[in-house]
């Protein structure tokens, strides 16, 4: 009896069992493939078919890419070296990289200036894109457009200096009167900036001979991917605040302001961008005196900015409409005026809702900068279609050039898309 009683007592382990790895079917790559690629028979068949298509594409393109040549001086020499083999002739990229990036007229000895402006762009955008950085760094962001203008275009330093002074004067006038009346502060700031710029024009003419001077480069000499970047960054930066103003104006209780914004938005959205570019290239000159004109780059920036601002206005108006009425009532209950309620309560929430739509328009706008090639501005696509393919050395090279252009545009657009997704996750405070 005693032996039976002893063996019937439950055993309690006094040490832990060493931790074992999970079975391969319950964790790791095998589980991921089972859950995502082969969860059901239809999914398994689609996965196999997709892998087969990928295999066909890579088996045809990888030998062509990996067997490409980089050192020949012309297409005919490239074909002689290949001796009938099918491979890429990447030598056109090593021969014409400078034209693809900077255009064929920008002086080669001055490439350091747009390159430096490109590097400074990342420093200037950092305080805007990543708001955890100190707000004092926004001073660099504000100074960047004027420094970049001087680096790329050159000329006397007083042109960007007086342009900066005009913006500062306009801001101080706006800040002084906006609390009393939004319209008075807004238009007062514009008038103050215009007065400073008008006076600055005479001052530049007097001070230019005795000031720091970089070799001037006219706008007609700009080209390549540099021109696409300049148009994209400038137009996106200008169209967002203009789109916000148009969206607020369309919801204004003042009939005149509302209908001006409505007519402008509907007209711009009903006209193709290429038509507006032709207007900027040809017809705008008729609106100026015979002895005066506006730089083609500025005219193109104006038209692209107006075009994208109309679409951004509708996106932001959707964000404003998505806010519950209680948000507006909360702003009124706090005693905030119109400008304060929009800046502190309404617009931050509306812009957060509008991020996907704004980014979509920004990506489309950057790609649409290639349309300037139809008005004889040699951007990257214009360089490929014009001087490069027109030369006898590289006439017939298409896949390599357009593939390189597609790669650059993809890198920029993908970067914008990834940043927008990060920003959405960072601002998703209502789901925490």
C-alpha cells in the first residue's frame, strides 16, 4: 500500500525546460509563405503563375542589362563590340550624363553650383519634413530659396537679398494686421512686399557693380533633370499655400470671394496642362508692354502652380468637409477669430486628412514637368528627344535613355510616397 501511495503522488518539476524553437511550419519564412502565398489552392496557382511571369521577364532583361557596355564612344562602336549579341549600350549614359542632368548649355565648369544647391535642399527640407527637429532650423528653410537662386542663376547677390527683404516686410505687415482683419493683413503684406521689390530694383542697378557676383546663367541654358527638380520643388512649394487659400475662399461667406475662387478652380480644372504651358510660352507675352517680358521659367512656374493649386484646393476642401461641425463650434467657443481657428484647430486636422490626396497631386505634378519639352525647354525628356537622339553618334538608343529617366523619376516619386506613408502613421493620433 505504501509503495502504491508513493507512486500516485504527482511530480512537480523543480527546473525550467530549456526554451525550444518554434516548428518551421508555425513561424519564420515557411509560415509567411503558407499564410500569404499558398493559403488556398487559387492563391497557390496565382503565386506560381506570378513567379513564372517574373522568371520570363528577368530571363529576358537581366542578360541584356548585365551584358551592357559602358565604355564605347558611339552606337556603331557599341554594335561592333557586341557582334550581334543583344545587350544594352549604356555608354550613352557615361558619355552624356552631364546633359541628362544639367542640360547641354549649362557651363560645365559651373556644375558645382546646382550640385551644391541640390545638397542644401535636403538640409532645408529636413525641418519641414521632420517636425521633431528644432524650429530654429526653419530659418535655413526660409533662406534656401534665395541662396539656391543665386547659386543656379548667378548674378549679383543683391537680387536674392532684396527679394528676401520683400518677403520679410510682407510677413511683418501681415502679422501686424491679420488679428484685426484677415483680408487686410493678407493684401497689406502683398503690397508691402511689392513696394520693397520695386525699390529694390533701383537699388540693385546702383549696387550691382560693387557687390559679390557669380557668373550669370540665363534660364534658357537650364535643362536636364535639374530643370525637372527645380520646377517640381518650386511649383509644389507654391501651390500648397495657394491651394489652401483657394479652398478657404471657396467656403467663404463673402459671395464675391467665393465665386472668384469657384470660377478659377473650375476653369483651371477644365483646361489641360499642356494648353496652359502653350499659353505661358506664347500668349503671356501679349499682356506685357513691347519692351518688357517675363522669363520663360517664371511663366511656366506660374502656370504649373495655378494648375496644381486648383486640384490641391479641391483635396483640401474635401478635408475641410470631413471635419465635424463641432470642431468649428469648439473654435468659436474658445473665442478664436477666423485666422486663429483655421491655423490652430481646423487646418491641422483637415490637412492630416488630405495628405494622401496632396501627395498624389505632388507626384503627378513632378511627372508632368516633362511636358515642358513641348515648349522647347530641354528638361530630361527634352534632352533625350532632342539633342541626344538627334546626334549621329547615339541615334537609335532608346531603352537605355528612357530607362535611366524612368529610374530617376521612380526614385523621387517613391521617396515622396514613402515619406507620406510615414507621415500618415506618425499623425494617426486618433487610432492610438
